[in-house]
C-alpha cells in the first residue's frame, strides 16, 4: 500500500511540474479519440433518430402499397389487414405520383391523402404550422428545407395551388429524397419529396399529372418479424402489393451516412498516427529530462520495474483522461456531423460499449506506442550514469573526412540543419509519419472536390445532395483536425530538437553563427520529414479514397492541385518551425555553455 501511494504521489508531482506537456498530450490523444468516437457513433445516431421519429409519430411496422387504385387493389389490402399477424391498421389512403412547383422549380412528389383527424398509425408530427385542412397542404420537413418552403407559403401541386399549412415529419416514408418506396405503377423509384393533402383534394388532382395508387399502414403483433411478414405474405399475380418493413426504411435512411462513417473511422486512425508522432517525441524529451531523477530513484532503492511504472503510468492516466474527453466531445459533435436530413427528429447520442471500448483501446495504444521505448531506455539506465548524465545529451555524430569536406562548402544554416537531422534520424521518420497523415487527408479532400457535383434530380429541379455534402464536411473536419495536430507536432519536434542541440548551437554561435542562422538551421532540420511525409501521404490519400469511397473510375484531381498541396505542407512546416526556433535562438550563449560545463 505504501509503495502504491508513493507511485501515485510521484505521478501527480510529474504532472504538476509539466502541465504544458500534459495538456499537449491530452490534446493530441483526445483529438484522435474524438474522431473515432464520432465515427463509431454515426450509425447508432441514425438508428436513434429514426427510432425517436417512429415513436413520436406512431410509425407503422409495415407499409403496404398498391400499383393501381382499382377495386381489386382495395380487396387485396383488406385481405392483408385481416392477417392474423396484424394487430392495428390505418388506411387505405390514396396516393398520387405528381409534381410540385415552388418559385419556378418543379420537382417530383408523392402526394398522400389523409384525414384531418389523427390516424391510428402514422400520425405525422407537425413541427411548424398546423395539420391538414381542406384546400391546404402539409410538406415533409426534409423536402421543405430543400425547397426553402415554410408554413404560410404557397406551392403548386399537380397544377393546383395550395397554401402550406404546416411542416411535418414521418417514419412511414424514407427520409428525403426517398419518399417513393415504390415507383408509379410498380416501376423503379426516383428521387422525390412528400406532401399530404386531404383525401378529397388528393383524388381531385388532375389525372394527366398523377399516377393513382393506395397505401396502408399496419402494426404487427411482433414488430421484429416485419421483414419475414413482408417476405412470406402470399401475393397474387393479378394484384401486386409492395410491402416495406420499418427495418428496411431505417436502413435506407442510414445510407445517407454511407461515406461519412468510413471517413470518420479512417480519420480517427490517421489522427492516432499523428498523435503517436507528437507524443513519442514528447515522451522522449520528458524521459531525457527525467534521467537524473531515475538515477535518484534507483539510488534510494527503487527497482527498474517501479521506475517504469512511475514513468509509464502518468501517460496511461493522461490517455484515460483523453479518452474520456474524446467520448464527451464525440457526444457533442456526432449530431453535428451526423445530422444532414431534417426528415428525422433529433435524438440523444447512444454511448455504448461498442464505442467506449475501442476509444479506450485507441488511447492506451497511443500512450504505450509513443512512450514505451523512451520509458524502457530510461528505466534501464544504470544508476551512476543516470546521475551524471546531462539532460538531453545525444551521442555526437562522427562524420567521415569526405563528408566533413563537403559540409564545409555548405551555407551555415544548411550545414547546422543537416547535422541536427543526423543526430536524431528517428525523429525525421516520426515527423514524416505525422505529416503523411495530413497529406492523406488533403489529397482526399482534393479528390472529392475534383468529382462532378452530386445532386438530386427530382425531375426538372436539381437539389443539393445531402450525402455528398455530409462527406465533404466530414473530410474537411478531419483535415482541419490533422492540420492542428501537425502544427502542434511541428512545434514539439522543433522545440525538442532545439533542446537536444542547445549546447551544439551555443558553440556554433560562439564561433560566429548568428541567431538568424540558428533559427534557419532548426527550420531546415524539419524539411526532410515534411518533404518525405508530403511525398508519401498525397498519393496514399488518393488510393485510399478510391478504395473506400469514390471508386476506381473517379476523376483524379489536377496535378497542379496535388503539387501545390505537397509544397504547401512543406512551406507550412518550415513556417511553423521558425516560431519555436526563433524563441530558442534568443537565449544567451554564455549561460548555456556554463551550465553544460558545470
């Protein structure tokens, strides 16, 4: 118990002594955890929103639809309603496949005739205005938002003008633009909206502009068996019924997020790689700073295992805190990134074990992968060398005579910068991995932008494609997060390089190098990783997007865009690296040299 208390006190003391480093670690790991949490929650949000809408509107378990409106179709619906599996029915209601005109825009629409009184099933929830009355129309909310229609406006349905009495949502039809569960006369369905008229007004629509049919809503004794009911119900050749289970409607609604979910999941792992890159350098710096402390712990009897526990546990604590922050942020951001359709009501984001466990695993993996190496090396350092080691000391580079002669001909910033690269080649690889993740996201965003616009063609009117817009927003959000982490990582790597080489750079300044040359050298030291990451990440992003989303036949972005993106990443890294480099170059030379020789 006493040893555990000691470990906890040492961990808390370490975190209090380095709050900035702890905050940076929380930021990097928390960002990756947030992206993964959102990606895993998107599908659940769709189901939750559909379930909320279905409960609020008394959604049916099965929707039956005829191809015609003749008496035999009504007889078939009556036979269906008297099935032993059916407990409640609503309808039949007349429907028409017609057109709607709003401010000169014409679009396909499904018109459903309803009563002014509430039905037993499928009671559309009015979110604005009032429900039906004779001579008025109610517009489905997703369709109304796409057309820019509000309660009080006037629209033309099948050549007849109606005032819009209200805006409503329903779970009996798929979210906009999927109102046509079945096309006219049983044909293929097209993108269309949904409106409600009274049954009298629906039947009065002009025949040349409308295809008549009937629909009926059913509740089953076993709602979970709706797919089997729709599949097994006997059909007659002379009258064809089209049955749609509520599970099928929910599945169609979730297709809006077909591209969003993989983009968020892949983005979460890209952010994890970027987080590992920054956290690994941060851990190496902290381990170097704690070398003497490791020696002191061993001198008073601490075992290597206890030292490793103290050094590694603080990162695990931060990782768990970052996972918690990521889950909270995921709950807040998921409705924003997963809410492109107004056809469904908002619902609370479900936080399930299937979301929590992967986020925790990701955070712990990032912590272990980035800190295990420096922690083990620090713990294995013998006591006497650890007590006498200068913080941040690095083995000197011993170049050959030929390289020395060649280096003498280089400009001072380039000479010093390449020497810094040679001191820590592993840091170049780590930095390149972080920049490559940004290259992947940037090239993917350019690839999406290069594709032809995706729109909904509603027959005379082209409306915005919700799925395409949602994917664009998701990729841009992931790219922005990766850019933020790239900025943080560049600052961390540049600052750690300056710490490692502080004595070397102080000696160079003592022999005549200017602060400007030292600043340029630190910036030059970041260019190999930036160039390597950009060159590797940009083509990787194009290939990844072809596999996951746009397909092999997609049009590639112009070469100029990709070249500018890669060059922009290199310039961005150099510009960001200049800031911490300039701050460190302002340090006086004499205190540094005295401290190293003391």
